[in-house]
């Protein structure tokens, strides 16, 4: 009898796998590559919402858990995953500059907002109103993390590259049976794939499609991330990710012409140098209306759990929420009411 079947190995499933195995529990992981949110993500960790200059929900605490979590994974997998990457917010007006200073006066935001503005950042990125730097930001190479972690699980013989078929799950008094496997519990970490899950699809998770274009811009020579109407993220080798878009109507996985045109027009208003588009990627963010995760036990089938709803902030949320869920599952710690799926079932 395995302790846990985990369905889905994006950021959520990986974080949970680490937390559970760290507690000496046995796992089996099913992953069918049907969702690509964690693979295409920019991987940015940044506690500040750069539209409004506010702190994202629980972000300071999440940083304290998430960064050491990914650093430990770097050691374990023998790859570089964490890159400290400054983020500069381009100001579009004096008013925005003033809002930045007002925000920086707040105790919660002061550690993250640099008040020494930068007048010029890069010859190809003009700004009339300077740039402000967010402190303590960076990027996780999520695509590499998924690739290496799946390989790691595969070598342990606990990775099943196949679709989890819900109709084959049998609920037993002491756990579940699934095909030839038996387990105490199943945790669904399926991202937007949860909408196809008959046990949890009544939860109000919605898809928010995000797209990036990847450009090659030899003369840009930008070493930092810049946020204006879109993010420009340096990837090395003269490549940059530009985006992302937000679309809660289209839940197809394919890149679209519309997103490409919108990103192009925003990029052209930001940089003055030549570039070419070399790729475009898309994924569906698993989002909730209150922008908080949705976690916990099925109200009737007590062997079943879900860990989802990370929206546009999976990098910081997943390690923290997985830790809370594992403590709940194994030590009986209460789940945070703010993230519990019960808030949607009242
Ligand atoms: C364009 C874009 C940019 C983003 N940028 C950032 C960023 O810079 N920073 C940040 O913090 N967040 C970012 N995000 C958000 C982040 O990617 C998500 O919050 C996070 O990836 C969600 O992780 P997840 O594991 O819950 O879901 P997913 O990544 O969707 O993973 C779910 C996994 O479950 C698998 N699965 C589903 N159903 C089944 C089944 N029946 N059987 C087997 N396997 C199954 C899927 O194949 C998938 O691998 C971005 C998202 C997008 C789309």
C-alpha cells in the first residue's frame, strides 16, 4: 500500500511530492503532460503586484519558504534552478512615481521597494519617468525543474507517464485502488485539468490563459527584467520572454495570433531596437476569483484531496501551500481557512 497517489506533477505536484517524501511517505505520481502552465511560466518570484504597488497575498512569508525550497531542489537534482534577477518597473507618469514612494513608506512594502530610482536603464528602453527596482526578486527555471524532477521520479520507479483515469478509481474503506495500485490517499494537483475531474470539478476554478512570445534581440543587451505594459525577461543567448497575456475566455492550449499582435504592439512601445520572434508559448493558469489557492479534502470521499488554484503566482505559493497540506495530512495541522476548499462549499 502506497501512502499517496499524486495526480499531476506541475509546481503543485512537485512541491507536494517533496513535502510528503521528506516526511518518509511513499508516493506514486501520474502525469500526462496535458497542461503546460508550469512549463511555460516566466518563473518569476516577486512579492509585489506591480500594477498597484501592493504586496501579494502572504508573499513575504511565501518567499521565506519558497526560495530555500528551490535551492534545496537545486542540490538534490544537481542543476541551477534559481536565478536572482532584479525587476525594474518602468514608470509611465509622475503620479506612478509618487505612488511608488507612498507604497515604499508602508512597513510591509518597505523591504521590497527601492526608493533610489534609476533614470536610465538601457539605451533601447527609453523612459521619461525613470524606473523603480523591486528588491529580492528572481526567476525559477520551471521548465528545467519539471524535466529533471520527472526524470528523478522515473528513476525511483514512481513516475507514471499516463492520464489518471477517474472512472478506474475505486474508493475503499481504508484508501483507494487504482488499476494495480493501492494507496491510502489521492491528491489531485492537476492545475486547470481539475475541470475534468468528476470529484472536484464543482470547485469554482477558472482558466486564465497566458501567452509569451520569445524574441531574439541582439542589440538589447538587457540583464534585468523590466515591467511596463508587459514583462521583458532575459533568458540568455540574446533571447527574451515577452508577456504575458491574461485571457479568461479562451481555454485552448494553443498560442494565438491575437496574443502575438497584442504583445508585439506593447513591446514596440517599450523598446527601440530590432528583434525577431522565434517562438510563442501558451498555458492555462488555474485561477480562483479571490486569487487564493483551493486546497483540502473532498467533503464525502475522505481519501481524496486537491491542491490547486495558484493562479499567476505558483512559484511562490506552491511550496508554502504544499507544506501546509502535508502538515495537515500527516500531523493533523489545521488548514488555513483562507485557502481551504470548504470556503466554496458553504
Ligand atoms: C504564460 C504564463 C506565465 C506565468 N508566469 C508565472 C510567473 O512568472 N511566476 C509565477 O509564480 N507563476 C507564473 N505563472 C503561473 C504558474 O505557472 C501556475 O500558478 C502554476 O504553474 C500552477 O501549477 P500547478 O501544478 O497547479 O498546475 P499545472 O502546471 O497546470 O500542472 C498540473 C499538471 O497536472 C497534469 N495533469 C492534469 N490532469 C491530469 C490527469 N488526469 N492525469 C495525469 N496528469 C494530469 C498536467 O499535465 C500538469 O502537468 C504563469 C502561467 C502562465 C500560463
